[in-house]
């Protein structure tokens, strides 16, 4: 099956990392671990990855990076407790427990 | 082959600069750059802007896309900050700090005449910013955090939030430039909502959550200076979302959908209904209050599973843009 997305790792340096024209032409999705998803087989996606010197990753490689960050965030969330605090109070204090993320081929 | 003149009855005119008063579909030849250009429809999208010096979440915002303010907020690991930065359209520069460190506050006004109020610890503090430094002014009647706030330095409105006793209150207060006055309550009590507006007589308050936690809200209410009226709901229920704009032209962006996690969803409010538009590429919760308008807006900071964001996102929704025609 042809893939729909491609992934790369690139650090957002700020202004110009994703410009208005690029954002209009293609859909960017950023994931934990500086993982970025852009459309596969797409000239504008390829040009953007080249522009940001993105390190291309397979979906599985990208998933490993994202999962590692989420696992660490979940562990941190689990370990952050206050005596006598209810579940609702913990969510009010910390926000919801970081949810698992599954990347799409 | 048909010629332009045959179809339109006029020749393509040549200019050394972009012509004035362009209309959609107008075509001209740019003699300076030797390219054919036309006026096309604009395209709404988020682009990245210069990164904040201090990554943060739940800070107040004020100003415009090219003259913005990020006021206070929450910084790693979970601390309040006094840090304030101003944005010039390209980069952030640190300016005078808040007197009282706090996150979960809201702001109003411009880069040189702003107001910051409320915040974590259930603060009632209100501080006025003159472009250089903050000065404490009259307190809120009800100390609160995670509320909706909007307006300008001399005229603002707040509603909802957490007063330390109740997570999700309905009380509202109006600022006249000197003091806060209690006004009519929201119809739906809630916490972690967002607002937009230009004065204490024109605002909207939307999103948030009601207890128990994670009962996320789509509710949107409009304030006319006297009462809150329920108007069209958000498409996606969320809390701790970002907002910018005025009561008839606003953006709602990012936020937490509860167990479904953070989102980058952006919705545009035209005074009647919300329409889903382009997402922010970095989904995040604990959004900072944005600044600017729903045609030229600014979002910054927030919280992701990776940690606190220092990213900035610039929203542009141009009605018309000049486009160059590729001619081989």
C-alpha cells in the first residue's frame, strides 16, 4: 500500500521554519520529539524537508521516537502525586495524562 | 490561440510596482521583475514565527501579530513566572516583568498599553503595562485563574474560571479603566475557557470545562455590556484553549480535549458561527492567550508531552494576495 505520509526529525528554529505558503500548500503535523509529518510523494513536502535539513525517518522509526517521549511523559505524570489529591484534582493540576500517539503510514 | 485582449477586451497593462486598488483576478505585467502577476484569493494558514526566549504555557497575551506581548505564564517544571516578552513580527525581546509571578492569567490591550489580571494562586492582582513596566492597579473582586478575559487597557471584561473553591464559576467582572465591577453571570459556569473582545461591552466567552473534570465545553456566550447570551457552539469541545480577536471575528485554537489529548484545531468565528480552518502544526494544551485579529493573529507557547513550547505561530488570512504566474 502506498504510504500517505512521510516523517522527518527537525528542530523548529522559529520564523521561516514553516512559512505561510508552505503551510497553505501542505498539512504539517508536529509530534513529540521534533517529529514532523508531511504528505508523501509531494514536491512541496520534499522541498520543505530539504529546507529544514530534516532527517527522514520511516514510520516505524518515527513511531519509536514519539513513543519514547510519550512513555517518559506518562511516567512523569504517574509519579507526580500529592497526598490526599483526588483523580479529578490531579487532572485539574497537571492536565490529562499524556495519551498514546499512533502514527499513520 | 486566444489572446487576453480577445477574451477580456483589454490588454495586460505593465507596471513597475504593484498597482493600487487591486481586485480579484486582475492581471498585470511586472516590468521590474519581468513576470506576469495576478491578484488571487488569499489562503488562511499558520506559519512559524520567532521563538520565545522563555518557553511557557498559560500566559496572557496582548497586542497584534507584529507588536505582541507574552505576559507571565507557567514555566518548567510547574512554576509561575514574571517574565514578559514583546514581539516585533520577527523576534521576541524581554521587557519589564510583572510584579507578581503567575500563570493562568489573562491580558488585554496593546504592546504599549496593556492590562494583566488574575492568575494562579487565585490572584486578584491587576497590573497595567505602559510598554516598559508594570504597575499594580485595582484588584479583581473575585480572585481567580483560568478564566476568559478580553478588551483593552481602559475597558475589559472577565468571566468564569476557578476561584480556589469552585472549579468552574459563572461570575463576571467589568473593568472601566479604574476598577472592576461585578456584572451579570455567565449562563454556563466553567473553568479554563477563553475569550475575545474589544471592550467591556462587546465580548465572547467560549470552551472550557465544567466539573467533573473533562466535561469539556463547546458553549459560546456573547456579552453586550449587560447580559450573556448563548450563541453558536464551538465544533470541538476543549479546555485551556487559545483565543484572539474581537466579539464578531475571533479565532479559537489548540487546547486539550481531555483524554483525547491536545489538539491543534483552529476555528474561525464570524459573529454567527464557528468554521474549522487550518490547524496549528504543533498540537498543544495549556495554550497561551493569543493576540491580534482573525486575519493576522499570533499564538505562542503551550504544553505538549515533549514539554513547554517556545514556538510562535502566525496566522494570516489574507483576502487577496499577489501571485506570480510561472511561464515557461
